[in-house]
């Protein structure tokens, strides 16, 4: 029979067992951690949208926060002209994320009367920095050294500002990669977007559009013709695939500068969508708004509970 251990010695041994730090099964060199730009873009853009809803919940309560979530969805659909993709778990994907970042002023204006001025300014500043960071990180091109240094500084400011201004905000793996690994990867290889999935998807689109030009008996043969043409041209560029060349405007031609000019994007009517498509977009948007609101509400509630209990995050 094993001896029974009582008293302080046993308590100390149990405490020691609970504090054992297990080493990882294997170590990974940080230089081998490849940032996936599209996933980071989608994840952080969605998190900033949810942050706007959380701010309204914390300042004005759950009913106002719920109403704002649905209003935000309609604003994104009608003004920014983006919608969540149901087949991607209801998130905004690809170019939609870039459109949201470029039109983030619409989101910030909707927050003016609902949150404190300091929160509004902090949230607006996040969008400004995120717009610069995401553009550099997701561009499929070689980046100049000065732009790489700027990305490193902006990424650190972005994450630190998040934690300083919004204490309930958790540092996710995507934010950790953005702050620490993405700048190092960019310094080593000169680009992140070239190593991401966007570039190969873009080239797949170029090949599909010009398949007839490089036709062969099999698809593999057509791809070989495509690659050969790029090699002969000595330049991998979509310009080698396109027969339509856009020419610059004639000298002295009038450009769209006035607010009412029809050439401006915001004054264009856009494509006409049928009633069923519009209803489906509204339905998907409401589902997205409800899911994001519930997740944001849980985040705020947990934070306030821990704050009342005196537990540090």
C-alpha cells in the first residue's frame, strides 16, 4: 500500500504538478512560418466589423447593438456593395474585404452617434492602418524595402493599439502572425502576396479566359502552351494574355471631378439584380448580422463578468 502524504508537502507537490510547462512536440523556425495573406485579410476584416458591433453593445446595450448589426449589414450591401458568402461560412471574401477597407469611412460614420468619441477615433484609426497593411501584404508583387519597413511598424502599431484601446480584444493567431511573422517573411522574400493563393488563383483565371488561345488536345498540353508563351515573352504578365489594351485619355480630356459626375463610382447605378437575388442577399446578410452580434455579445459579457470579478485578462 502506498504511503499517504498529508500536510504542506503534499499541497506543494500538487501545485508543482499543476504548473508543469510541457515543451512542444517539435519546434518550428519562425522563418518557416508562411503567412497566408488571404486568410489574414478575411479574419481581421471580419474581426474589425465585429469590433464595431461590440463597441455599440458596450456603450448602448444589447438592443441597440443588435439593431446596429442589421443596419451595418444593409450598409455593406447597399453602399459598399459587398455581401457575405454562405459557402465560406458567411464571411466576406477576397475583393470584398478590400472594398470594405477602402470604404471603411461609411462604417465609422455610422458609429459617431452610438459610441464615445474616443472609441470612434480609435476604431477609425484602426481601419486607416489596416488599409495600408492589407494592401502591402496581399499585393502579388515585389515590395520595396521602405514599404516593408513601413509594414513592420504599422503591424506593431495596429496590434498594440487594439489591446490598448479595446482591452477585451484577444490576440488571435492571425494577429500574432501579422505582428511577428509577416514582416520577417516579407524581409526574407520581398513579397507575401506572391507566395499566397491569390496569385495562383489569378493565373488560373487568366488561363481560363484565354484557353482557346492556347488550345491543345489535353488540358495539360494547353497549360504547357501557356507556360511556353510566358517563357518566350520573358515576362510573366497578364498583359501577354490580353488582346484588349486600354489607352490613356486624350490630352485635355475632362476628368470626373464634380460630385455629380456620372463617371464617378458612387454615381453609377451598378448592375440590376432580380428580386429573388436581392431577397437572398438580404436574408444572408441578416443571418450574418445575427451570428456576428451573438458572438460579439458573448465577448463583451465575458469581459464584463471577468472585470467585475477582478480577473485580469
